């Protein structure tokens, strides 16, 4: 039985079911080249859905799902997709630059073969009320954002420059 490919399909499940699919994803968006990193592949890929990956890659969920389905021989999918429009989001009321205590360079950690999720989760568990952890990366860290929200933490993520993202995490 083949894997059903839709926006909620986990990237890791897709890569397990279809060897070589990482090259298809990289062809869709260069940001997916990080899937070649074994640490990222074992951690983020197991958590991230195709819909989240689309946001990281700067493509629509429809585009990534249909290209992956085509590569897997499943044909195009029909699904509704709410259009997303970019806009400058003002800082949330809890944000205060002076409260940024810990700064994490996610790209540098991944380049060293270490996934930042463990460090951020551990640090977030010790975060004092009003304290902020900042993560800087070359992509929007969707799985990490979801994990932090599941922990009841406030998250503000935005593009700081083309191809650069800043994500602030705060305990309210």
C-alpha cells in the first residue's frame, strides 16, 4: 500500500516510503537541501508536514503536494487552500528586545550536526516569566514553533531579511 500524500503527510514518512524523494523536494525549493543533513532528517523531517515544509520552502501547499504526488505516481490532488498574503506584523504586546536572553543560531547548530530543538525545549522549560529565547535561521522553523505553542509558550516568527528568519519564544 502506498503512502497517501496530502498536506498533513509527514516529510519523514514520505522520505521513508519514497527513497530519493528528497531530491524532488530540493528541486521544488533549495531550502530543502537541509534534508541532506542526517540530524535534520531524523528530527525535523519526522515532525514536519508537507504543509509546514511548504511554508519553509516559500511555496504553496498545493504546489508541493502536487509535485510530490506526481513524482510518486499518484497524480494531482484536489484540496482547498486558503491564500496567504504577506504583511508586516507588528510585535506582540509581550515582546521586549531587552528580555531576549538566549540566542540560538539554528543554522550553525545544524551545520555541526546538532538539532536545536532539544536545546530550545530544555531552555524553554527553565524560562522565567517574560523571558525570551531568540532563534535565528535560514527558514521558518515550523515544527519548533508548533512544539513551543504546545508547551503553552508565546511565539513570534518573522522574516528578518530575505532568506533569514527570527523566532522569539516567551513564557507569559
